[in-house]
C-alpha cells in the first residue's frame, strides 16, 4: 500500500490549495500609477495632451454661435453662451505659437471646443480635432527645455512624452496667459 508521501505532488489533493496559498503569500505586483490625458490635434503634425482632470467638456459648435468681441488679442475668437454664462473662446493654435486654426481652415462652419477649468476659471480652447483619452505614467513625462521648444510655445508646455513625442499642455499657463489677462477675460454670469 502506498503512503501519502509516495504520491507525487502533482496528484496530491492538497496541491491546488498549496499553490493558492503561495499566491496569497507572494509579494504583490507593483501598481503602476497612470494619469489620463485627452489627446487632440492642433495641426496635422502637432498632437497635444491635456490632463483629463482639467477638462470640463468637449463641444462641437457652429461658428455662428460665437459672438466676436472687437479689439481683443488675435487669439480670442469671442464668447459663447454656454450653460447660461459667457464662455470665452480662444484659438489655441494661435495662442501658443502655431498657425491659426481659423485662418488656415477654409469655410470653417463648426468648431471643436475643449472647455478647461482650473479653480473657478473657465476657458474654451478651439482645436482642430479631439482624438481620444489615453493613460500615461506621470514619471515618464520629461520636463520641457529651451532646446526642444520654441520660446512662444515653452510657457504652455507642462512636459512631453518621449516615446510619443507629444506635448502635455499646461492648462494653468493657458488660463493665466498675460496676453489674455490684459484684456480681462473673465467669466461672466450675465447672458449676452
């Protein structure tokens, strides 16, 4: 008669419970912390990411819904009545030093707007296309440098991901841009 110790472990009735006990006692796999970003395009060759926590909404609007305001910075498109309030809209490409979205697009009838918010400030960023939401590990983001980015663009770059060559937009810098602040772009609760 065979002893219990003579039975190969593979056929032991305790083999599966031992294996599951070992998996419980094993070191846990490290948890990779990621951050979500909204991926959008400014020009055919410029893909940009914005932290999702700064994005309040993405809208597609008719160009006729924008009320132009005279004597403003050239990147200011005007205001939009959004949720009963005046939402300032800017041409993000123009503001950060690329070709103007409005001037380079012929027969523009609609605008894609990314509504960003920091604290109580809101701003609508007109972009050419919103693509997707993706995740990246924050520790893989590199710091911007003068050698990589044009002087006009650099203040608006929070960082970049080397493997994708994508810029991470500093939404706080966009909202606090001195060129826009000189014109007192403030959200108004009054309808227009």
